[in-house]
C-alpha cells in the first residue's frame, strides 16, 4: 500500500540488507485495500477498508463505508464489526488467542473478500542489547532483540520500531531458516543519517529512545512483507516504481493483508 513505508531486513531470508519501500499502486487505483490485525492482546481489533489511489494523487485514501465485516475463529467465536469512521471497523468483544485460526469475511461494494491467518504461539522477547560500529567516521547503532527461537523450524517474526515521539515506523522481518532453535543473532540496524527531504528520517544518537515491537507472524504474512523487498526493484527505467503488489492473503483481488499475530513491546535509551 502506497500509504505505508516498509524497511525490511534479511535479503533472500539469509543475508542482511536494508531497503526503504514506498509501495505504489499507480496501476491498481480504485481497488479495495484491506488492513486487518488481530493480536493476543486485549481488543478492540481493527479492520480498515479504503480504496487505492494513483501514485500521482495526494495521500488521501477514500474510506469504504457500508461494508459487512465478520471475524470468526476455529472455535466458533464470531462477531460482526462496527463501523467507527475513516474506513475503520472494530470489534467489541472478540478475543485473540494464540494457536487459533482466524477468518475474515468482508462484503463490500458488491464483492466478497475472505482471508485466513493463524496466530503463532508467543516467543518471548527477553530484552534488547545495544551495539554500534563506526565506518567512514559515521557511527551506526544496532539493537539485538534477545529471544530464543523454538526448536521447531518455521517461525517467522516481524519487528517494527520508532524513534522518540516520531510516528514513522521501520519494519524488518526475520526467518529461522539459519538460526533455528538458537538465541537470536540478527540485529536491527538503526538509522544513521538525516535526510533533508524527509524530516522523519532521524539519525539515532545517544539519548534517543527506541521503541521496539516484536510480532510472531504466520507464513503468509511473512511472505507478504518479504515480497515487498523483491518487487520494489532497485531503480532502472521506472525509477523504482513498483510494477506489481505483494501476494495478499485476501482473495478476490483485494490489496493488503489480514494478520493474526502476537505482540510484545520493549524500549531502550541509546547510550
């Protein structure tokens, strides 16, 4: 979605590479965009439904109103979400529980959209460890999320972090394809330069507070975020314009995603 900026770590799921992605929907304007999240934390949970716009238009995403949004799980729990404005539909009593598979059904503008996501078990985030290195006179700070990957292969993680009170989030994904069953060894690389064209790009310095969120995600969501790196390209004739969209787990041509995931948060002051 053009309105979300993703920075994803772990190129080819093996090596470390950082890239900023502005996913543009120039060739898909007018499509339904669905952003749905359910977590192991108390609700309410939100499903946002909007319409995509051309890349050349301002970041005003028309809300989709009058939709029927139903959330259910494999234990029989079900709820019809309430519309609260700006394209947001929320739950009132629904409970997110690890290990359950959740189904989202949406009837909007004459079409039905369906998605499923299974919430993994919690992998404990034990802490954050700071490190740094200097190259070319510039100091780059890193944070190592301290957690132990479970013995079973196939765990997937999404990390996001913000700096101080800034709203911009940086996203990174981890796979256990290399480090399965071991203590995590892959760091989060913090911004090391300011940019004139984006005041939210802030070089991290001592005294800054970094707020980190760790999510355990299912394979389909990992595939969605990982694909953002591959399809963004590195420039060329299109100037880095995205030629297509990541593989959504929502059917019937909808853009976006539906994710059932666990959430843990920690913060650290850079020393």
